[in-house]
């Protein structure tokens, strides 16, 4: 069981990072004119009186409000994987999908459940029935605005002890009780370097964490997905007749862009 779980989990993570795509017939309109944000979906659970609760997740999708119910779906994970919910209790969690998606207001997340979900109690394995899990998916309201250049995490917090229903004929059914929490975990940083012909390297530094980019031909630069905190901003021009420049106390706030404006480089 552990070998199967680890292998399938690895496959799911690899697929989710590269397999994002839009569902439906309309692939040209909708949100995203200002660029994408990133959505990470994590799974965690509360303890329950079972040995294992194994859920097969076929795919994870989210829906954007401004598009109709048929075409507004984005798939952020499409690799089947099995998760023992009880592995993610007591503060543990796992990533079940991660994807860049267009900026916009997202209303719903769906988990599509495949065949093979089961529950183990006192060493005995029983099938776990999930009504409509594979057809229409488990519907979870998220009500989340995704901003461009910002990374968000959605935590799906299962309450396993309340989610398992045992019928009179000893059949186990999943009627999920799930609490969701969405948190912005990054911000962005923009600015412009003058003169633009210096073609500088720009680095955002916080402690031992360094992100580096290059200003474009107009002198513009942007950092996406920076962790909140206070940064040094270092500008090193390729034209060595100009001085290196460092800005201090550049504060990054989650779900916000910090614009440092125009940085004028000085001749040596």
C-alpha cells in the first residue's frame, strides 16, 4: 500500500505541474488578460477511528465565475492518485494539484473520484462508496479571487469521522464534510530602471532567499510569487560605466503588488 501510494502521488505531482488546461468549448475568452496566478490545492484531515481511508482522486478542477458552467472549468490535476486521508492528520498535508490559471473569481472546486476507494477498519478492507464522485465530482465552494502574479493555497480539510456513513447493511459511504481555507501565500514586485540601455540584472533578496530577473528593453522588471517580507533590491547594470544600486526595506505583502517606480542609475 505504501509503495503504491508513494508512486502514484509522485505521478500526480509531476502531472499537476505541467498538465493545466481549460475544459469546455470556449478557449479564447474569459479572464486572464492581466496574466495568470497560481493555485495550489492541499489536502489534510482530522483523525478518525479507522486504520485507513483511501480515496482515489482522478482529477481536480476549478470553475471561474465569469464563464458559463460548461466552459469555465480549469483542470489543475489529471493524474489518478490514491490518498490515505489519515496520513494527513495532526497538521500534515499534501499537494494534490498545482497550476497557473487565469486571474479571476473562482466559485467552485471539484474532486473527481475514481474506482478503488476503500476503508480499512480492524484490518478488514471494505469498498467506500462515493455517490456521484466520478460523474459530477465532489462539489466544494471556494469563492476565491485569483490575482495575477500571486500564488494561492486552498486547504481542503476533511473531517473523516463525520464524513463516513455506515449503513445498516455494513456498507461504507463517503458524504464529505470539508472545510476550505484559501490563503494568498505570495506577492509581486515591479519597477523600471533608467536608463533602459544598461540592461541590468535585478535581484530581490530576503535573508538567504534570492530571486533574480533581468529588466527588458524598456527597463521594466517584475518578480512574481515572492514570499511576504522585507527585501533588498539589487540592480547590477551590464553597462559597467553605471554604479550598482541597492534599495532597502522593500516590503512584499501577500496578494499585493509592490511597485518601486523608476530607479535612476548613476554614472560612476
